[in-house]
């Protein structure tokens, strides 16, 4: 695949032909590993594009020839690798899978080896393991007591996995087109939390039963503390896991408490608070000094069409009408 046709082509990182140089340079980006062409004397055409967001990154990598890859045990990283084209054989602990565009490989805690075909180009989602495990802790309401380990194969034809991948593709498309959404730290943080939550809920792991199990109910005082926290910090990057951790319960328990006592979700309440703040700002903003897009992004609304719709539902007019007044 030429560099012009590869995803994330605008985010050029590396292009080389030497295996030793590729091993070192790519190792600096996605982690140390061993790299060996399967056929002696084969000419590599290594291309790496990608972009890093906080505690996760999106990359596209191809070697241009059949190669064997043996990474070390990943203590601080976790990868989901989806072939854009071609196939890869992945040995992960006792499991061996043949990764395709419909079956991603999830590389977590076990030793593994990989064999990428000559036409194989991979889209890679790289997570910082400590950040992902901290996010897991906020979801279950306690610190994880053992390393997070996933099943190796992710069936992207299943709705939960397909939904997770659609979020990653949205971020990739936004990076490719240079949209302003990813220039907003609040928006990036929300997408980061969504990617982590959906991965944890969609892919079987050694914590999946606890993630899907029942939780104790949340008393109204806890909901009140969460409401106060949301109203005081609505302008900051805030996820349901952050709120749950701050008030001392699990994310699932907090969700249940909000549904029971407020008939809405914590993030739904946060959205209402942010809509109120947007309206207040638009009402006093000079049309020359700012636009609706500026204000919406600043308050964490990444999808402008959906933002306009919920704004009109709540206030009976469009954001631009508020600004004009």
C-alpha cells in the first residue's frame, strides 16, 4: 500500500528499508521488539504513520515483506491490532489466531510472537497499560489486584466490538482530515475514556464478570455529591469513572443511583449542565469574538450536528439564534 493510500498518511513518522533500523526506530514509538524478514535478502519497505493522544495512540504500520516479530512481555502497553489488508498469525500465550480485517488481535500480558504477511498493513491502537488499568479500577470501584488480560481475538463483526472500532475510526478520520475537534483537550479526554470503557466491556477479559456483575445501590447523598462535583467541574475533562472515583463508588453503581433518583445518567446530567453553560456564554458573547463552534468545542461538544439538535430541544432555539440575540 503506498503512503498516499495508507490511513493517517498526513501523520508521517517513519519510512525505511533496513530491518535493524526499523526495529530500533519503531521500537522507540511502539515498544522494543525483535524483527526478522522471513526470506533472507528480502527488501523491506517499512512505513509507520500515527498520532498520539494522551494515554492512547493510533498508528498504521506495514513492513512491505513477510516478517517475524517477537516483542517482549508488555508491562506498560497494550495493543489492539487490526489488519487494514492481508493477514497476520499471532501466537499469544497458548492461543494462536489468524488476524484479518474482521478479527483483531488484542495483545495484553502474555508472551507472543507474530508473523505478518507481505501484504499485511496493520491499524494499531496503543494504550498505556497503567492508565487503562486505572480506568478499569474506576469502573469496578476498586484497585485491580492482578494484571488485566484480554482474550487474543476480537471479532469485529460482533456489535460491541464493532462499536468500539467505530470510535477508533472516528478519531482516525478526524486526525486525517485535520478537524478541530482533536485540538480540544476536553473532547480528546472524553474519547479516550469512551475507547477504554468500550474495550473493557466489549472484549472478554479476566475482569469481564466483575464489570458486568451487579453493584450495590447508591444512596441519595452520594448522588448529591456527584451532582455538586459535576456542576463545579463541568468545564474540565470529566468522565463517569472520574465522578464515581471522587465520590467513592463504582461507575456502575453511580449509573444506577442516577437512574433511580434523577431518572438520567451522570453524563446526561453533565450534558445538561454544559448546555446551560454554553447558552449563558453565547448570550453574552460578541459574534465577532467567537463562534458557536468555538463555544461548543470548549464545553466538550464534539459532534456539532448532534449538539445543535439537543440544544434546540432544550431551549427551543438554535445556538446561532442565541448568539445573534
